[in-house]
């Protein structure tokens, strides 16, 4: 997932809110939509940081190989 996916999710939730409001159903608020998008963004950012650092055993091994080949 990337920034485009977050925009897509936010847009879909906004469209769903408008559709439901047209039928008089008010299930999801704008604050809830914002919270959902923020939580997803936070989780994805944390995952990206974790995967793009060399802190795990496998990551340390990869870093060693990259350094030996002068790629890092």
C-alpha cells in the first residue's frame, strides 16, 4: 500500500458517507473517516520503516552482503 491507496480508501469512505446520508442514514462521521485513514497510514509507515532498516537477523545479514559488494 502507498499514498495512492490511502487516498483511494479515504475517497471511498467519503463517497459511502455521502451515499448513506442521501438515504438519511448517518453511520460514519468525517472524524471516523479521518481516524481510519490516519491509523492505516500510521501502520503502513511503521511497517515501511521496519522493512527498510537492517534491524532483524535477516536484515543484518543482507546489510553485511551489501557492504561486502560495496552496494551500501
